[in-house]
């Protein structure tokens, strides 16, 4: 779906209500803007987290021992904490 969204001279723009409802932004909220070679992408916080997790999984192969929490736990065990 492609929508035209106008930007005011002071840089404000409004997302249509049906888009906000689908994205769970009915009470307001933050979106994250990524600038790409093709343009810009807006993501909700949950979409941004899911994307980061997917990128991390590419490098860890989904191995739970490759998480930050697992790393910190191993360091604690090594140091005797």
C-alpha cells in the first residue's frame, strides 16, 4: 500500500487513523525512521525490535548461548560471582 502523507512547513506529518489502528498506535506512540537508498521506512518499536532480533539471529544461528545474557552469565561464572 502506498499513501501520500503531506508534511507541513514545520516538518509535521500525520499518519492516517486506519494505519495507526493497524500498527497499534491508537493512543499515540513513537515510530522509528530508517533512511535507505530507496527512501525512508517507518517502523513501530515492536517492529524495530523484531527486525533487530532477526538480524542478530542471522549472526548467531539462533544459538541461545550466543545471547548477551548467556555471555554475561559465563563471565560471572568464570569470575566466581
